[in-house]
C-alpha cells in the first residue's frame, strides 16, 4: 500500500531538475526501423519528425505537443507511436511483438486510445483513463502495451498546456519509492486505484517542494518522477 502521507524525501528535493529539463528530456529513436515495421504491418505510418529515415532525438515536449491535438483515432495512433518510441529508445525491445499486437487489434486499440485520451482531457478521475487501457488487475488490454506504457500514453495525452496529474509509473520508479512511501511496491501490474494513489502522492510531493522553494517557482509532479527514475541508493 502506498503511504500517501509520506513526506517528500530530502534527496529528491535536492535534485529536482526544473521543468525545462523535464520537457527537454530526449531519447534517441531509430526512425527507419519504425517506418519499416509499420509499413510491414499495414499500420498507419508515423508522421512528423519520426517519419524520416535517420536516428533522431524525441523529447518529452515533442510528445506533449501531440497530446495538444484533438483526440481522434488518427491522432491517437500518432500519440501512441511517439509515446512508445520515446519509452523504448533505439533498442526498442520487442517492437515487432508490440506492433503485431496493435495490428491484430487495430480497431479496438484505436477506440481505447481515444477513450482514454478523452477521459484525460475531461479531467476524469485518474484511475478511469488507466482502466480503459488496463484491467482491474493491472494487465494491458492492448497486447504488448502494458501498464507502464499505458501511464506514458496518459501522461503525454495531457498535452503541454497544463501541469500534469497523470504521471509515468514504471518498475524503476516503483523500486525507488520502496524506502519512502511504498515498501512492497510491485514492479508491474499496478491496479487502477494504486496508480491513482501514486499520482496523488507525486502531486502532493510537488506541492511540498513548491512550498519549500518559498514560492520561487511551481514544481511539476513529473519533476518528482524523473528524479525518482534517476535516483540511486545502494541500500534500496
């Protein structure tokens, strides 16, 4: 169980990167591979900077900009591609299996992605959009698109204009929370209510950090997430 009343760890506060560093957080992506694999499956082709044939860098801001678009099936596939590409990087492990699963359930996947995106846009309870993409036991409803990638899609679906409430959760972040707020954190398969509690905790920690900065700036919850992802403790 996540302790939502836990205080912001001092080491996390001391290493907050700032919102600019979060938005500029870049991951290298092999555009040619994406183009080749999508074409082979008859899936809608990727657009924008990822549509070329070079190795490029995709930033969080690049993906957030897609989240500013209208939630349509066509736009949802682009947001899906970019959030997945940003999460997988150049190695893109099991990309073929992931795209096979998408191609085999293309219509359903499009409907789910749009529905989840619309719930995010409507400021629905945090667990609701997550539940569209995952089961109540924390398994992905779209094959090979599990809970960690579901949280990435929801995160980027918020767009660039608002402070994020849906926050990325993966096995690295969950492990790095064990000492402070989540002693028995699982590394996969988070339930919708668990995901919601996690997001509330990080938003609360962002508020605490803002207070500790004496109003110098407003801390975003994704600053907490990226700091937890990069956190190193030999005794965790």
